[in-house]
């Protein structure tokens, strides 16, 4: 499931320092302000048992920071998790406010047809179907769809719908995500059941309620 909670921030200030590439171990690649936000919240979320999948900033007049996160124990992220992450990340960013005016914070789970941002994501879902969009054309095209064959830090290998195999350069990849299929749904459910069985004392991933309404922060 995908749960989302958002907070409204209105403090001034800003994160100091020049833009940089946030790439530690197998962390997703971020640049500029998204990188600085990811670096600011990562230690807190990691200590809570979460890992960042993606940070995006949408909008200009009232920007929205979108945080997508996983649980490190493999249990799917639920509404309760999104609320915990929102409160923790919001507290960090209230101190090092990345914007001069009002802005919003949204937290979500990756969902089943999740974006693929890390090498381990590609390897975990080998055998499933994914789409990729290139920022620079590869062999004359920008969009690809195929079965994931493998990946490393430099390339992603896909078997395309026409049977051809390609090795796409990851530095030139703009975005990629899984394609929702019956096989992926079944595999995701099996992984979730196994993670819950292996972590019986873990905090629940959902309180079973409705998605919480946006919370305002002043």
C-alpha cells in the first residue's frame, strides 16, 4: 500500500553549503537541494529503521518535498510509518530550513510498482518487468521496457519486449520503475509475509486506519 502524510512549513532560513551528489554505499543519487535534504534527514531515518528511496522537490511558489522511504526490516511501509517519518524529518528540516517561505512535506511508501533508484532495487526485482527513461538517448531512443536481467553501479541490463538485450548506462538514466504485473503483486505479498514472520516484534506497518489528513506546522 502507499500511505502519505504532509506538513506545512513556514520558517525561514536555508541549508548551507554548495550542491553535492548524495551517493553513499548504495544510496540513491540526488543532486543540489534534494541531495542536501536527503543528507540532512538520512541519519535520523536510518536510526529509526528506515532508508530513503527518493527525495523530490515539486513546485516553485510553494515547494513540496516528497520523501519516499522503505523499512530496513523489509516490512512494507504503512500509514503509521509515514506519520513517524513525517514527524521526524519535519523536525530535522525545521532546524535547517531548506526554503525561505512556506513549503510542504509529503511522505509515501514506494508502492508495488516502485521507482528503481538503487543497485539493490534492480537486483531484488530481477526477473520482473521495468521501464526506464534516459536523459540522453541510448541507441537512438529514450524509453525502454523489459525484464530485468541484472545491474551494477554502471549499467542496468534489460531483455526488451522484442527479445533484444540492452545494457543501459545508469548515469544517463533519468528515471526507472517497475511495471505492475500479477507476478510482481504475488512476489511482493510473499516478501512482505516473510519479512513479518522474520520480525515478529517489529512495529506495525499500519494502524489500519484511513490516511491521515495533512498536518500544519507553524
